[in-house]
């Protein structure tokens, strides 16, 4: 459906269109390399064909961090809304037992280009785009909870696309101490798992999932991971919503 704005734009010459959009800029506009709000919206609409392909970025990060276990947990609605089913997904958590991150690294990891393996060709991901790219593609709010071995508290860092203003320089907020979300704690308790060190990436209220019900999304992730990580599964256990991923021969 064509909007009034789109129709009006088509009536303008190219120079008039440029003048129109330049007039929207604040007088003190600094012309940053990226327009944060527009860049985020562009990233949300490109790059991943499915939730499974986006989720692989988070699993890859966990494997690179030395995880021997990656659990994907789904949160279901406590109170159903008109459009929801009991099996709807309200949040997804990727829980690993890797090395975890220092507080400032958790903050840094949510910015684009923040990889720590840029000069090491042996790693799966080197460029630091996976975590923010994949997360924003699926949700407007991603939370990272992390803890290194020996740390007393858990650190939480957040990227909230809803808070990004149209203009101006954008920053990742400072991380702070926090408890794991209730559904993550319940999942760990139910499965007898500890969180002594590692990282939990939470996609809160995801709005671009391939499937909105747990049963269908679980099936997609289990099948996809079974093929993708078939040679890694003997040393890294991956579980999706309490279903263990098994190696799958694509042939």
C-alpha cells in the first residue's frame, strides 16, 4: 500500500528530494559514519533467511568461547493475550558455559565490529558483527548476561533498538549487575544446571521469528543445528527447549 509520503516523494525531483531530507537534520548534525536508527532498521530486514540462521551466530560465539554446553530456552506467556497461544514464545535465551565476558567486553560485544579474533583465521567469526546483527534481526531488545570464572556477580549489558534516536551519536549503555531472568533460572533449576561462568543472550519479545510457537521453532532449530554442527556435537552438547540436538547427515 502506497503512503501519502511515498506519493509526495515521487512528485519531487531528485534535488528537491535531497533538500527535503536534509531539512530534517538537526542544525548541529555531526554526519556520523552511520545513521544509527536507519542502519538498525536496515539490519533488521536483511542478512538472515530464518531464525535458525540468526541463532547460529549466537551458538558460534558460544563455541568460540569454549562452551561444552549450549542450551536454548523458550519463555512462554504467563498470561495469554488475544493473539497468543499457550505455546507462543515471548523470549529466547541462549545459555552457554563458556568463558564468559568481562563487564566492559559485554558492552563492547553489542556494538558492530567488536570482534576479538580479527587477526586469527582459525575462528568461525572474526569481525564482531554476529551478536548484534543476528539479535537485532530477530528482536528490538537483546540482553547479555555474563560471568567469568570466579566472579561473584552476573553482569548485564543491553542493546535496545527502541531507545535509539533518529539522529545523534548512539552508545551502548554501561553494564550493571543483575540476576538472570526468571525463565532462565527456572530452566537451569529444572535441568540441574549451574551458571558458574558463561553467557546468556536473551532475545526479549522477538518479533521476527520464523515460527511463533515453540514446537515449530524447536523443530526448525534442532534440524538446522543437527546438520550445521554435526561434526561439533560430539564435543559440544546443544539442546533446544529440552530437546538434545543429534548429528544429521544432510545426504
